C-alpha cells in the first residue's frame, strides 16, 4: 500500500517537475535558436546603419529609432494618465463606491482587449475622427492628419499600455504605509498636500517600474500599429509627428512574411528578432529588479 | 539633564511668540475653501474617469464603422439580385486563396511592393476592391435607376454582405463579395482549442510543482523564468513558429500545409502558458495555509495534500486562469498572421491552414477602401471580438469571484 | 485659563453595525495629563481619535453626541478639520517619521502652514527639538535621515514634529508601548515637562504608567466610561467595583 502510494507520489511530482523543465527548455530553445540564426548579421554595425539593397544588407537603425521615438511618445501619454488614475484609485476613491469599482473593471477590461482592436480604434477614432477633424479645422480639408503616422500609432499604443502603468503605480502607492499618511494628516496637512509631499515621492520607483514595463510592452506589440503608422521601408527617419515610422516588430513581421528574397534576408530577420528580444528582456529584467527592491524596502 | 532654568526659559520664549492666534474659536476654525485641494480632487477624479471613457469610446468608434452594414435601404431590391446572380468573374490583381507558405516560396499577401511580383503562384485571381465591383455593377445595372452613386452601391453591397455573414465563404474581394464569418470562426476555434489543449496541462502542472513541491529557492528561480516567457513579444513567437517550428514539424509529421492550425495553436500555447501559469500559481498559493496544515495533520503527505486538497480548493482561480488564457489566444493577431497559413477554409483537420478573426482584420485592413463594405465588415469582426472578450472578462470577474467568496464563506 | 479644555457629552460611535463607543461623557482638564486606561479593544484609541477627528478617515463611521473644545463643537458642520488638527496634535503608538531628514520632519508642519523662511524654520525646529528633549542628541546631524534614529529617538522626534505646529492639545496613543524601559522613562519625563504648556491626553495599556504620570484617569470598558477622576482617587479609592477589579488585576 505504502509502496503504491509512494509510486503515485513520485509520479505526480515527476510529471509536474517535467512540465516545469519543459517550459524552461522551450524558453532556452527559442533564445538559443534565435541567437544561432542571427550569426553573421548581428553586430554593432547592424544596430547603427541603415538598410541597403532592398533590405538584404545593412542594418536596422531606422527601425530601432522609430521604435524608440514611438515608445517615448507613448510613455509621455500613458504615464501621467496612468499615474493620476492610480492616485485616484488609492487615495480618493472609497473602495465600495461604484465609481471605483467601475474604473477598476474598465482598467481590467482594457488589459484583456485584443491588441488588434486598439488598432481599429486608432483607425476609427484617431485617424478618421480626430485626424479628420484636425484637417478640417486647421487645413481646410487637406489631407495631413487623417492618415497613419507616428503620433496616432503612439497614442494607440498608449491605450494598450495604460493598464500596465496603472497596476504598477497602484502597487507602489499602496506600499507607502498608512501610518505616514496619518501622521501627515494629524499635523494639519490636507489630503492633496499629503499626496504631494509624502505619498507621491514614496512611489516614484513604482512609477518607474510601470513606465519600463509599459515601454517593454509597447516596443513588442505590432498589431496596434499595423495600420496606424508603421511602415516597412522609409527613405528617412520621421521628422514630425505626421510622418510614418519604422518599427522593429513590424519589420520582423513584414520581412518574414513578405520579403521576396528569403535566403539573403534570413539572418537579418533572426538578428532583428534578437534585437527586439534583447530589448524586451533587458527592460523587463530592470523592472523586475526595481520591483523586488521596492518590495524589500517596505517589507 | 541640562539645567532646568535655561531650558524652561527657552520653552517659554518659544511658546509666547506663537500664542497669539492660538485659541479655539469658531472663527479660527471656520471651514475654509481650499482652491488647490478642490481642483486637485476634481482633476484627478476626472482623469481617472478617462479609463471608463476609453472603453466606451473604443466600443463606440469600432462599432460605428461597422454600422453601415446595419442600415436598411428601402429600394433597390433588383440590384441585390443582380449582384447575387452574377457569376464569379475574376480579373486582375492579387490575394491568392492558396495558403501562404512563407519561407519556402515568396508569396506576398497584399503586396507592399508597388510592383506586384505576386502574380506568380496564384491559381485563382480575385476581383479587386469595391471600385471594380462598382464599375461592373454600373455596367450591368438597368438604366431605370439612373446613376448609382457610391453610397447606394455600398448599401447594396452592405445588404449582400449582411446576408452572407452567416455563410461559409469568405471571399471579400471577388466580384461577388461574400463575407461569411463561419470559416473565420472555425479557424479561430480550431487554433484556440489546440492552444488550450497544449497550454493548460503544461501550465497547470508546472504551477502545481512550483507552488506545492518546489523549495522556496527553486520557486524564486522558476517563477521569474516563466514570467520571462510572458515578456516575449508575440511577433517573436510568431517568427519562431514560422521559421523554425513549421519546418520542423512538417519534416517530423509529413503533412501537406506547412503553416496550419496546429502550428498556430502550438505557438499560441507558448503565449498562453505564462498567463495560465501565473494565475494558477497565485490561486494555489492563495489557498489558506490552514487547509494544508489540516490535511498534513490528518496524516496525508505532501503530494496527497497538493493533489487532493489544494488543487480542488483553487479551482475557481484555475478556471479564471483558463478563461484568461482563452481570451489571450482568441484575440491574438500576430502569431495567427504568421503561423496559421491565412486561408479561410473549413475543416476538422488540424493540419490544414486556417484563418482567424483577428488575423483577418490585421491582414486585410491595410488594403481596404475606407468606408466600403469590406471595411465595415472588418470593423464588425472587431466589434464581435471586443464583445466576446468583454463578456469573457466579466464572467471571469464576477462568476469566479462570487464562487471564490462563497467557498471561503463555506456555502 | 479655563479649567475644562475638552467637554465630551454622550458620545456614541458606530462602525456600520458595531458600536465602539457608547454614551461616553468626560471632561478633560486644561494643562494636565489625563490618562485613558482599560483592557484592549474597548475603545480607548477610538475615543482618542474622535478628539482630532481622525475617525473621519474611516468609511461608514457615525458619530452622535457632542465634543466641545473651549466651547466649540468640533463636529459642527462649519468646522475646518484641517485647522482643527493643527491645534490638536497626535503622537502615534508606533513612531512614524517621514522618510526625510530630521530637520525636514520637524519642519513639515510649519511648511504646510506657509512658513518657508529658512531662519524661521530653523528656529522652530530647534525649539521643538528642545522641547522634545532630543535637541542635544541630534543637533549635529539634522540633515541625517530620520530613520537612522533609534526607536525611542524616533518617537521623541515625532513629538517634536507635533510640537512644531504649536497645538494646544496633544493626544498620545500608547506612545511608549513599543519602546524599551529607558526610552519610556524619557518619554514620561518629557510628558511631565510638556504639561506646563499643553493639555495632554494619553491612552495607555500600562496601568503603572498611568498612575505615575497622569493627573486624571478615565477607565474605559467595552466602549463605556466606567469611572473618571483624579488619578490618586482612582488608584487608591475607586468608586466602582469594576474599576477596582481592573486595577487590582482581577481581569484585563
């Protein structure tokens, strides 16, 4: 009896352990193959030069820059709004109020909406509504803003990453001990003064974490920018908000599905993928380290 | 202790300076209106309200673009019949039905290069966008109706489209455009089912190990590593599937279509595993310690406790994890675009190419003419996806939380 | 100077369905130390918090009755809570200095009140730290983080911080319960000095502390005042049997 029990136990532990090993192996496999495939293309020049010869040679600098600019604009839009929303949820909203519950539900919904829907929204709202409105009002109907560009793509992406920012900042705000707020109020400070002087400064690292995670997410998502501003080949870097831009993820997508010369571009594709992977890894790792430090500090 | 006298003097002077305005009077304590306080609160509340606004806006604007499909125009019955009776006539341009096989042959779909080298591999060719359909229609329309302007033609097309939505043919750019959603739905379901069949067991078992059997040190290593998988952008997973997995499995299992539902599903499983894993692990760890202790005190050992006590107790959370995994896969676009073959075919064979709802939007939106029927149908698909994930999320929230609450309260 | 600083009449406080305070009536004399004693969980801290309206921070709290400070009903609709708290200060059970320098901690209150002049602030900080009997220990490291101080020092810093806004009343919620005996003694000594200029109300678990330091004592039990009077009387000749039982340790 005991023997059978032991075998059962060993089996269960064994199988579950195998699952973990499987998952980890897959992760390592993917990373390994991508590194292997980018042999020959991945280099410093690759990161710093423009593509040549119809993308069969050269580097991906414009894609890197385009991604960078887009994530910066996206953060400028998402971080302040996300932070303020988080402040509302932790400092002003009573937990039971309908407003608070609805906002939380809305944030969670935003977090699970498929990324392509954001692209549709970007098209239907930013480009065709706001952009069209801007063209009508400022340019008398000429076509400038009512088309895909880096501004609309960034704003679309900021909606997608808003929940990420809100969750991170909320966690950081809640980490500020209740006792500090009480001390401040007992000294005759108002709520807003308390937030400004005590709560907010104590949550800055959380805001940073949220920003980094948002950038990581924004750099990797492609669906929202498929038809709101990303382009495959542009002669120059974007000069203004109404220009289109190149983007790492989009580049990988187009190159791997529609390039006319697979042989020559194979290693470039892998190298570009490696760049994107390294970028998201580093960002996520930094955010995780920051977050662990923050949790330890307030333990 | 220093000399009492000097200390008291200091205190006395310090105090008397501030003594003046220091009395409890109704005037001193009268309620003040603080502008900054008031504005801060209003602005913060307003901004927070934005998140609700965004959801509402998304719904409004996505649905708005799909609205034309719902407009019923009173006249012009004849036109519809004409359209329906028109035989399939194909002319010029791109979009092959043949499932794409990236990496082996170059078949650009909706070519981005202006000169179409795309003509090479296609057995069939389809009518181009609405313009061509428009001219055809105009040519064959009886002159009684006079000039058919763009809008009315669109409305006709919309009528036809509306009828065809429940059909089995997705041919949006033929001269007889049909917008049957069934093949897309079937494709999405196939991929989702395959992905969940692969991801759920692996993720749940891995979570069980991490939460119940792994030592603390081990847990602190495993969790972040699996979360690392979550940080892989889906375009990277799609790329991996397209470049590596597809060839590997085709060589291994020898089926016909290089990119198919199985490859797409397997790749999506990679995206779903971290989601299911994290939530399941949280649910397992959230089972009150008292349950575990009671079980162990009764003589059960570690694995019996984990399997027969903890796992069942975490069921609502695991259910939520699965729901969210499904939601993730259902709406996933990039992996579908790159790994499923993008052919709107209906079959039960997992090794045949499929096309999912979101991939359709992603692939075709860049090509449609603003405002025409195809455009509206794509937005309709978007609205459906949005509603579906909304409902899924609502179920995960309310039902699961409710079940969890009832369980903990012992009902 | 009036004899009675705070006059509480028929105070009842409810959280939802729970009643935390029931018909509490009490008078707190001016410039004296009044101690609130009683077993845990019987409303002492809750009562203390009604005096500076810190209970307002909790959802669904209902308060009935009257609290008059210098004949002003502090629960009147027209009272500004923020101003009230500047006149009724509070020191908490566990010291809670801000994550700022020692100087900035004490200067926090005055800054809130609009005092930004460096010289003025330095003066106020110095005075407050002196009054809190900690000036000598920190005068050379005012820029250091407040968190680098020991527990007892932090608590005295918190007292200095409260003094810096110049309240008339100081509420202390078990100020020494988290401290070692030496620090506790320092705090008690400090309280003795402070009562020359401030009215002090202290909640304490420690009966001996109440007996040692306070002039008046109130005995709370299950949200009600059982007895209140001069400390000497309460501890040597209590009127109610319950009080006597508690003091002699028969329950609690």
